[in-house]
């Protein structure tokens, strides 16, 4: 039944029904904000825009632009740095792959520190995407390895095996995510949308390579050390309570550059390129070297290969 045009409610203020409902909604929003306000000291609560944001894959180009602008403003507020924020898409016809010569790696961990700097990882508490395992020669038992080693390298009687995200073709981390906050892109890179991650850490439990990190505290990055060249799905500053990981430096590699760890390696141990290009350096390594993948028995089909010069 059509009730006809809304009439004043007859009260002293002459408020319409629509105005009354709007006032109630505003009051409820204000009350919720007031109730949650004390939690700001212990939780990184999302803004209203973040809370209402659609899944990354559902955003229109205009909506993505607005999201980038919002993040840039937050970076400016938090660090006093004007971010060069982008969202580079996968390159058609490219599937990224990595090959690492553990016969040449000397365990210097320059790759670790270059990765921390490039990808705006927390300095306190310190997060690192790359672990360099110190392995006794003649052994392939990673469970008995050490990655908190000290002293001069390389040390006699040992070899070194860096481990990071292997960008698996059958990635268990993607399969277990209950909110689809992590997925595999067409170029093989597995990404995380930090605005959708709920911090359940199922992905961390599922990963056989210990390649994901969780922010138990608000990440700290000195303003003077922030890398202002950022991408939405990679190295923008992350909040407390989300998981992060290596993305093959997609903010670089999708622009035709090498990952930071490849550029800084002093021994040329790291090779990176397009697996779909038979003439790429990484494809040539796979074709002509004796390569293997870590924990082949778990069936994740990594895009990260190890090899020796033989």
C-alpha cells in the first residue's frame, strides 16, 4: 500500500520519518565510534573507507585510484614522505621464475638486508622475508640448519641456502585462506591484500617453506629509510595484525627491473626471469643445469629452483 508523501510526525520539531531514521543511524555510528575509540591504543582499527572497501579484484580503476590516494595520504601522515604509489599489473606472456646457485652463495646475507630496505619491512620488531640457511657440507637436512649464524663467511665445512617464498603453482597458502586475501597472479606471483587479511595465519601454517611473516606489533620503519616507490600488492607499509611475504619485488619486476636481492648479490648466485621465454637466463639454467626444488615431496611445484655449477 502506498502511504503517500511523508508527513511531519506532529512533534514539536516537525521531524519527518526519513530525518528521524537518519538521526538514529548517525547516533548509532557515533556510539559505535565512541565505544571503539579506547581500542585505538591497542588495535590498528581500519578507517571507514578501509572497512567498506571491496575486494581488490572487484575494484574499478576509479576505485583503485581512490584507494591509492588514501594510502598515499596515510603514508604522508605517518612518515612525512610523499609516496610514489602504483599498482602495476602482470605483464602478458610473463611467468616469473627464480634460480639460485647454492654452489656460489657465500652466506653474506646482503640479499636479506636489500630485501628489508626495498620492501619496507619492519625494523622493530625486525621482519625478514629471506632466511639464509647455514648447511653442513654433505647434508641436505634443512631441519638441522642454522640461520642465526655469526662470524666471517663463508665458513669452512658449510654451504648456504637462502629460502624465501617459492611462488608455488599449487600454493597451499592460497587454498587455506578463508577470506581470499591471498591469491596467485597470472605472472605466478602470490600476493596478499593487506586490507583484506584478517590475521588468522592459516597461510603461515600451510606454507612448507616458512615464507610468510606476521606483524604481531605495529611495524616500525624510520622515516628516513622508507622506500617511497611502493605498490599496492607489495611493499606499501603494512598494519599490525596482517601477514606479509616476498612478492619477487613486483613493484620492480613488473617494471622490467630485477628484484633487489638479485641486484645486490655479489657472487651472481641469483638468476631471475621469464620462464615462458626459452632464451631467458632462468630458463637456460633450468634447461642446462642440474636443478632441484626444496621439499619436492609436498607437491607445491615451486617457481624457485636451486642448482650447482657442475
